[in-house]
């Protein structure tokens, strides 16, 4: 079995002083009126990498949309058509469990997203950012190391391009001609999901663990743990055994299995920060990480110190 020092076990890289985000105690919903978009390539991405974050932000007032770039045709039982249908049904379940307002399927071919036109994908995302007035996005790190799945890389890079281009006044003028306005995404949470990928923020998801477990359990077509509880329960029964934790209905057995065996990674991430369970992100705040110039406040301070009165 892999150990924490085994190179096959993800070891993410902290960048600078890591910020800890916890549940807001503000009952007035500090993010009321804001819009979140979580962009995934496959049905199991959000459950694994940001379900806790999404549940937290929705609880704090965000209206959230789930955007799926591929059709998941390669991942699931039966024919490709059957896999697509089952994954779509399960995505609706996970969206309902977490609290998303709507699921938007872009429908590109699974594992072949890099054959799609990057300009078309970017334009569709710009359209959604402007139409929905998205403030915050979460998706794959577009420049993450060790990424083996092209769908992840293409999705992340398309979001990275679209999120700033949507705020430009001369890009996609046909959208502006239809009444849309430029709209910039304010901040981003990029997932840390492969070895050496950076993070500067950990989100305490302990209060949202039930929602994360429910979203992971919803993903039965391709998720490694989605239906594992009922399968283990059936196997043990055939051997004349039982695990009391798996007693009850099949769905509850699936969720209990995840609680027992599927949350160790989130415990490992949270432990150094005194958290029971956490998700790691590379967070980019409003204004980005580098602007190339002094802030407005710095400029005004310089003026106050050095400006001279004209004669």
C-alpha cells in the first residue's frame, strides 16, 4: 500500500503563508448576491476537488452554476450513450446535494477535448461569464504540473483565458451587440490535485462534510467510491460477515463507506492547519497576483508626499 512518503501519493506544494478559510459566522450571508461557477470536465471532479468549498460559498450567499465541459462518454457502464446518460443523471444529483442552481453541459467529447476549437470553447465561457455575471470561478489549475488528462488542462486554460477576456470591451462584439456588458471574474480558486501543484489556501470543509460525502456518493458511474459501500456489504454477506457501519439502505452504506475510507486525503491536508478536513486551492484574489504597477492608494500617497503647488 502507498505510504505518505510514497511518490505516488499526492504531495502538494504550499506557496508563501497559507490562508485558512473557515465557515463564516455572519448570518446575513456575506456573499449574498454573488455568483459562483464551478467548471469541471468530468462528473467526479467537483466531488473530489471542491465540493466542500462550493457548499461553503453557497451557504454564505452565492448563487452557483455547475459547468461541465465534456460528455463523459468514456467513463461509465454500458455503451458510450448509456454512460453519457447515467453521468448526466448523477451530475444532477450531486448538483442538488451541494446546492447548485443549474447544470450547464457543453457536451464536448470525453478525453478528446483538445480536438475542440479553443476559440469556440473560450467564447462559450465568455458568454456564460457575461450572461450570468459570474464573480468567482473554481476549476483545474491551468498550468498545473503532472496533469495526465488533456480534458483537465484544456478546461483550466479555457477558463483562465475567458475569465479576464470577458471583461474586455472589444472581445466578442457580437455578444455586446446583443445587450451584454463586459464582466470580469473577481477571484479564482484553482484546484491542487496532482503532486507538486501549488496551493496558498486551505478551506475548512468540516461543517460541509455531509454534502461532500453525498456528492461523492452520487458519482456511481465512474467514481471509485460511489457504490463501493453496497458492493462491500454484499461481499461480506456472501462470506457470512458484516460491518455494522454499513448496515441500513444501500445509499447509506455507500456514504458510510466514504466516511470510513474515502476522506483520508482531506484529513491529511487539514491536519497541519488544525482542521479535521480541508480542501487545498491556489487562490487568486481580486486584481490578480501581479498588476505590474503601483496601486491607486500607493500613487495617491506618493502624490501627497511629493507634489508641489504650481506658482
